[in-house]
C-alpha cells in the first residue's frame, strides 16, 4: 500500500500533467520550503502572464456519500492560503482515477472538510477539462484585472 | 518558454506521472546529467535506476545514434552511473510512453544495447521492469504479481539422416489466474513426499489448459518425441536463469488450429467459411546453433473437432492473452 508521501508525490505529478494539458498554464513546484502552497502557476500568455497559487491534496479514499472527494484541508493551513494576496485554489486529486478537482480558496474563514467535484480535469474527458481550464483562466484574469494591479504597480513608489 | 521548450518540460511531467502510476512506491529525482533525466529509487529494495526521457519519435532520429554513442563513451564505472539505464519515449499529447533498457548490469558488468527493444508502458510491463531491475543485483527476491508466472518448457527432438538427434525447446509463460492455477496437492504417503523432495512438484499438479494441449498436440504431429516440463517463475533467480536463453538461437513459429472438416457434409462445411483460424505463436530455442536447420516448420498445423471448435473458440482467444513470450524477461 502506498504511503502518504507516495500518494502526495503521485498526486502532484497528476496535477501538473492535467493543468498543462492544453498549454494554458505553466506550473512551478515550490516544495517543502513553501509549506502552505504547493505550486505557483502562471498563465502562458504574454498579454496576461498572471500568477496564482495552488495547494494540492491527494487521496486514494475515493468519494463521500455527498459526492465530494474524500479529503479535507486543515483549517489553519486553509486560512493561511486564503491570506495570500495572489488568487489561491485547492486541487483535489483522486489518484485512483487521476482526476483533479479545482475549487477556489478566496473567502476568509471558508472551510473544506472535503473537496467539491464541480470542476474537474480528466484525461478521459477533454470537454470537461477544457471547460474547467477556460473557467480557471478567466477567473485569474478577472481577479488581476479588477484589482487594477498594473496601474498600482506603475504608480507605486519603491523605497529602494 | 517557447512551444518546443514547453513540450519538452511537459514530457518530463508526463513521464513522472506514468512512472508513479505504474511503478508505485518510487522516489523520482530529476537530475541534470547528459545521460539521464531522472534517478528513480524503488522504496522497497532501495535499488535505483536511471531514466532518460525523449520524444516518441526519438528512436528513428539521428540523435538516437548520437545518444547511444555518448553512452558507450561514458565511464559507466562511476558510482552514479552504475545503475540500469532506461530510455523512455514519451508521447506528450497522448500521455503514453514506451521504454527499453540501454544499459543493464549483471555481476558488476555493464551491457550496452545499441538497438534498444521498446515495450509499451503499462502495468504488466512496468512490473516486469521492476522484476528485471531487482534481478540485476545479487539479492534474490520474490517476483511481482505479473512476474510470478507458470513457465512451460517443451523439449522437441528430431532425427537427421544419420539418426543424430537435434533438440529444440519451446518456452513460454502463462499468467496465474483464478482459472489457471496450481491444482490441489495430493501427498498420499512418505514415498510420495520423498519423491517430491527429489523430483519436485509432479507435472499433474501444475496448471494446464486447452492452449497448452493444442501446442503440444501440434508439436507432436510434426515431432513425435516431445516432453513437457512445467515450473513456476518465482524469484529473480528464475528470471536470471531464463535470461540465459537470450544467448541462444531461436526462431518464431505458429501453431495454427483449424476445425477438422473431413467428416462433414458440404453444407455443414459452409458454416466454417470465412472463420479466422486460431493462431498460437511459439518460439523454438536451440542449444546448438546447427540444430536450427532441422526445425524449419514455421507453421505447425493441428485440427480439432468442429463441435469443440465452436464451443471453445472465444475461450481460447481470451486465454491467448494470458500466454507470453519469455522474451518479455529479456533486457
């Protein structure tokens, strides 16, 4: 039986393969040095090279009766993730089927005792995968453009 | 990152995904070496192997020869190279891969394969890959679920014009399944126990089915003197013994099974128009190189009753998927 580390490592490779399937994103593994987020990802587009953070949770336990993926996120860790100013997401990986489920981690004090399965990335379901990736990309672009970050950055007076 | 660089980067992710999927408890470390991209450690045995990742068309390119030449020029005695080296060809868009050994190790000696033999990366082949890597060191280990097979060895002989005997061996493996498994042990007395100690498990207790019978039937029609010896591939020692056949001359043949229509009326014969014959591939291995000239039949025909043909056709085709070449165990 695979131990927790093996499941985690496997889940991370599944996440990377699924998220980058259609060349929308590139992912950078942050490793143990970043204990809250696992990946920093970036939209592969010179016009909108926006970044976001993802924490990946992998499981072999399958699904709950509610239909959600049977893996939860520690409340304290989730709060810290939500506290990051970049857009933040959770990715639940079902390593039995290699399906990935993406959900937002924006609302402070939100909780995820399990991972909803509304938005999936599935090697065997190209339509659903493309839809999820398009929605994710749209979400991130919308976040950054409504934050007016480029304007803020160009007007920011650095102390250095 | 341009498109080509992205595809190459993604190939590494797909390769890692496939390795984790099929090899289970492993640790993958990405390395920056000219000969390999990953060092993979099998957790249970702490053995490592090296993996070089390339695109799916690499083996047909000029770069393939350059790579093999580079391997040959390298000092493989260095500690970090003293591990099996696997070349993994990844189809990044389909997320599939094939693999083959470039370098294997046996008793401290490296063998480099200029013509790598590639096989598809699936669960069975991945398990056999791990079994082969385990067989490269001195520790004897029990084989994985897919490596643990029944080995059938049929001795076939023929006489030449000088009455000298020439021998070939037909070898193949069969998966152990719910239907194809060891029969119940029947030890009746102390004498039987002693015989088992000396001669091993009696042939009658090993699994056998219609496919095995058809092969023997076909061989016996062409070469009347045959004898069967069955054993179980159990440990890496057995794999090492089997790999010795790699050095033998061999050729491939087919046992072709057709329904016997000789006793049927013309109308009844018409039922069998257009049926696909059952073809069972076999390999004949020769102890002496010159023996191969005396076994020229590449098609060995045999027949079964039409009723049996109809009843067993699909069952046979299904069972054929559990029969494998011993070359799966070669590097």
